[in-house]
C-alpha cells in the first residue's frame, strides 16, 4: 500500500506532526487529487495550540489531517467534467440532512450535522494526495491564477458576505445620491489574510475603505493596500479613523471589545459583520447605550461563516480578475512558501505574514 506524507493533529488537544498515512483509492463519484498547495490560517494554528475546543478527530481516530485551504490537481476522476491535470479547489464543508444542507447550502447548516475538512471530524488537505467527492470540487479554468488559487477558501468567505449584503442593503436606501457606493465608507478590523481580502473587495465595490489594527504593518503590506486604494491605520492612536462614521464594518479580529467599539462608529442603516472568532480574548461588556445605538440607527449585525459552492466559484472568478489587473499585488499576498517537513510554521504567525502556504510538489 502506497503512503503519503500528512500533517496531523489530535483534536481538540492540539499538537502537530508529520506522519505517513495510507494513500486513499477513489470510489464512484470521487476524484483522486494531488495536492499542490495548502494555506495556513488562524484556525489551523488554533487547533494545533489546543485553543479550539469545537474541533475533533474523525470517528474512531486519535488524529486528524489538518488543512482546509487547498489547490490540487486531478490525478484521476469520475464525472463532473474533470480531466487529469485540471486544477481544482475542494469545498471544505460536507453537509448533513437539514434543509439547507440538502439544497447545497451546508454553510448555513441549521442542525450542526456537518463536517469541516481539517477542523471537525473530517480529514483535511495537508497531505500529498486525497480523494474527494467530485460534486464538491470547483474547477479552476484559468490556470494563470493557480499560483494564488490557494486563496480561494478564504476568499469565498468574502464573497458570501457581499452576497448577503446585496440583500441586507435593500432594507433602505443604502447607496449615495449618484446611485453608487462612492460616498459610503467601509472599515475592516484586522490585517490578516481575511482582513486584506475583505478590504480589497470593499474598495473594488466602491467603498472608501480603511483597514485597522493595533500595531503597524510592513511596507510590503502597505504597498498591496495602496494598489487597492485601501488606507491603513493603527486605531490605538488618537484620530486614526477616517471620516464621520462608516456604513460597513467587518470585524475579522474576534475581539469583542474591538467589535463593540467600532459598532459605535456605524452610521444609520449600516451593517456590522462579525466574521473573526477568538476564544482566548478577554470578554467585553455591552451597555444599554450600545443597544440603543444599534436599535435607533437600524444597524444590522450579521454573523457569517463558510460559503456555498457558488461562493467558491465566485471567489475563483474574483481572484482571476485581480490576478490579471493587479498581478504584482496578488503574488505578494503569498508571503511565504514552506515544505511539509517545516511543521513549525503551524505554531506561530510569521512577521509580516499575510498568507503562508505549504507546497507539496
């Protein structure tokens, strides 16, 4: 039996190791995939550190293969119009039996009967090869985007939020007098990969966009933001926030104090998006004044996680467009490529990191 290298953990207890696992054989309706690159995000590091209590191994196992961000190539496939050599991105979540899952929206699972690759009860993609349902694969038709297609999984989260916004903003007149968003402001909290992608998308949508955190960022990061006309500020400094309030707030930090503080800047009929999660930050208290602010201004607070296959497809198209019109900036989004043997990269974020990836070929 052939074996693959795989990066594993023992969820929810944590730890990380490179081990040998048996190579899988595809069944009907499955494809055998050769992993090209896997991305590393805060969720992976939270699992490795034992900080994410909701993570668990596949049933009957004392380990789980990590990784939920992936670009792979088809080694063999059964159906779905796939051919050997095609680039594909696997959709992370497998649905259960609720109505949302049954209609292709496991991202909105209503009974929690689902699994997320590399996170909850299902092996991830940090291995030389894996098998996957062909119906859960998104083909990357534009091969020129393959060098940044590992960003598809985080980008699909952004596409879902903006899909949701297209519905929420119909509750009132949200655009400006000229019928566009050019007079509207967006504020993104957190300068990780998701924060960058949210701010880049907001700016492209027409918002005057600012991204903030509580420390400075590298010159490389600032150049990427400049390319997308996004302003950066350290919000711990007085007067750092632009303008007189914001219409779209996206929090990727998971810090309740930061979220509550920034919600106070949201203007009437604005939207506050909660995306980031962090179990280890200090709690924060919401006052009666905070509730009055949300109620009296008709502010919508939206929680969002994951995305459907449609959002993966939208993400591939958006990355392809950016790769064509801003090639240098997009290539700079990948701040480090590492070999599978370098498991230490999963222990701590690198200085100036936007997205670190593991190269398997």
